[in-house]
C-alpha cells in the first residue's frame, strides 16, 4: 500500500463565482466570524494572507474533527483564474502526513459556480489512513460558504 495519494472533490454551488471567490479570498476575516463552530481564529504571519508566499496560522474551534491548529503557506494565487494552492507547513496534520498540499478552484457555471478542491499528500507511515476527514471538512466548509455568500451585498 502506497503512502502517497490525492483526493479530489467537485461541488456544485448556487453562488455567483466572483462573489464566492471573493468570500474565499477574504477567509482570514470572514471564516472566524461566519463559522465560529469551525474556526477560532486565522492569523496572518507573513504577507497579506492572500498572495503567494503568505503564511497563515489557523486555530480551529473546540471539537474540530481534524486538528487544533495548522499553519499554511500560499504557494500560488490567481484571482483571474480563481485558483489558490497552499501547503500545510506546521501543525498536527504533519504528524500524520509528511506532505499536504491543497488546491482550490472556483469555476462559473451558468448563474452559479463549482468549486474544485484537491489535496496531494504523503503519509508519515502506511498505518495512517487517507485524509478523508479533511476532505469531508472541506466539503462541509464549501457548502457553508455557499449558504453565506448570498447574504453579502
């Protein structure tokens, strides 16, 4: 059994792609306020929190199914193409995965949109399960953002 893998998910959204993308890009501010059940805080450690090279420390809320905190570095961001990729560079997740990189893309589909999320990972050992709990959390989060976006003017 291999220690490297990739997870992918596509989620249909009712939100306009531009509005959805702007909400995701402003997650540092919005997520702790809109989703306090999942995010305690998101702190910018380097950069502006959006551009490539930016580093953010995320503290998850009590009862998080994942980890208590993680530090992510934005590897690339393209507002025109509505894509961002990031790598987890610190936190409990790295006890289980030597490498964890994610990519998010938002694509316009008619009046709504679609979000594509993928993660490439390398397990610390063959005993570690695939990070499906991370995927489930991402899906839940993307759907909650979809519910939140229409409220924004």
